[in-house]
C-alpha cells in the first residue's frame, strides 16, 4: 500500500524492490517470494515496517509455487512492460 515500495497483498509484502548506490555504482533488484519459509520473518521486522507482514505466492495461492514455475512468465512480462529483449549468456561468469 502506498507509500511502501514493492508488491503487496493487503498488509503483507509479496515482492521487495530495492536500489543500492555506492562507489559510483548503482544496482537494483527484486525478491519475489515464491515458496519462502515465512517463519523466518517472525524473528525480524521485515523491511523495518512494524505491523506489516510478508507473504508468498505459495501461501496466497494455496499450492506450492517454485521459482521454476514463475520464471518464464515473469521474464515474458518483464520484457513486455519494459519493451526490451532479454539476452542470456551461456557462460554465467
């Protein structure tokens, strides 16, 4: 919910979005909770937001959702939204 960043399901964050700037380098990323063990969040205040929770696709949909399940549709949507073509390298190094 505004003004908080990320993707929310009610008062629970489903996806965190972040930007880091330092040493003249900017990096960004996201963390989409697919089948995350949500009990770990019982020990912290996620994203420093008191009174807010964390959820996952598996929890919300009531079935086990892995990264492999969502990777292709996520990347397809990313390309459509940002009007780009993703290029994959065979060499991860």
